[in-house]
C-alpha cells in the first residue's frame, strides 16, 4: 500500500494555474520514451509530486484497492516530453489533475 505524506495544495494549485488557458488543442503531446520515463521516475525517487505517495509501477491504490501505478505527467498537457515538462504523479493525483484541468476549461477529453 502506498503511504502518503499529505496533499501539497500549493503544488496542486500551481500545476493547474501554470497551464495556459489558450492551449493549441490540435497539437498532440509527444509520447514519452521508456528511457525518459525511467529517468524521470528515478529523478523523482518514485514519489508523487503532489501527495508524496511512494510507489512503483504496479503498486496498489489505497483508495479503491485496485492495482494502479505512478504515472509520468506532462505539466503542459500537449507539450514536449522533455525533463522540465514531466513529473511523477500517483494514479490518484494524476486523475485529480486532469479533472481539475477539465473543470477549469484548460483541458478536454477526446475520444480515441
């Protein structure tokens, strides 16, 4: 089970506020290469940027007991997959960030 140190509300707020409102939604984000994904995960020491949950790929989600994993998140959703634009988030916080971006009008879900 992941242990969380608590939600860092300032970090969560900053992530949402720093996304521009005028994103070019026709532009697709760059896919993250596995090598980059591993590098970011190691850089962040497997700790969620927002809640401090320590986990690995395939760890359990303590909220619904499902198997989840830490994700590498694009800070600017349709931006580059460069180190400066990537952070580690647990599955729960990753969902929260995308929901808040959606509610704020800065992001929208599209069907694949």
